C-alpha cells in the first residue's frame, strides 16, 4: 500500500476522485498524503476504526462522500445469543468481498457493520441471517457519538499531552494506552514524546480520534492554544 500512495496522490492531483477499498489503517503512511493540491478523507464508520477507506480528491473540490455506510443488523430475539464471532461466521456465509467490509461492532444485541460498494446493497436487502429473521437499519456514514471542535491550551505538542487534554482524560491514563499499543499517530504506534503537528491524526482504542487542525496562538506564558477536532 505504501508504494501505491504516491500514484493515488498523483491521480487526485490530476483531477480525479480516487477511492480505495477497505484497508488496514495502520498500513497507511499518512505523511505521503500531505500535498497542497490534494485533500484526503479516511473513514471507517467508527472514530477508532481499524479498517478504513481512503478517498483522495483535488483541493478545488470542497467535499466528497466517504463511500462508507454503517448498517445496524438486529437478529430477532428468541434464538441462541450471538457474540461478534458468531455473527461474523454468518456474515462470511454471504460471500461478500472482504475489501468491501470494515469493522464490525456489537451494540446491545445488535451488530454495526461498516461497508462500502455492493456489500451495502446486499446487507440492506437482508431479511434473514443464519436462519434467523433480521432487521436492517442504516445508521449512516459515521457511527458513534459524533465529533466536535475543541480549543485547548497545552504546554507542548507531545502526543501524551495533547492526547490526554483532547480526550479529557488524565495523562497517566493516556500513557497506559500508549504503553499498551492502543494509541496510533497517523496509523503508526505512537510514542509519548513524539510531537503532533497540523494535519496529524491521533487515534486511541476506546476513546476515538483527534484530528489536529491548527495552532491558534501562543500564550504569554509560553503555552499553546490549539484547535482539535475530536471524534468519539
């Protein structure tokens, strides 16, 4: 994938909207996506999705659809309870292309499935799964509690400092996530001492994702006011 990114960026620079199938987010080198003439969107249906679709488009196009839809599948109660593994066994029997399926999450007896392409149509048309009646509802492009823009004051641009402040957790708690490999900076395992910069994306399992928008200003005490888009 890393070898193909420059080609995709070049295609977008040439005027095309380019979209990949679902990819492992950790395999994407976001540094190769930085181009003044190209914009990009990473979407997996969930703020902390591991599998994502990458869309690239020329900068003069203000916005494009991510191509990702999240569907809620609710099996009729009464049969044996399914966990995610049971549900995935039934889902695989539909023979859907793996590259059109993203993350799957369990939510109070229902299952949220991120999908793209023809897999969305197939899932929307389902009336039963594994011999059980199933209700299908479109949740939308992005599942979760939504996103909001926050301005916070931090003493440095370190990942552990900005991450803890952005998510509203203690620095010690966030450090535990870093030590456990649950925090990623631009798709790669994050170090606490790494600096986060404009355009970077910081994700943490169970917390969501922070997109670093800009440094608003530097305070008289030498701190920084920064603008973050926090997805939960």
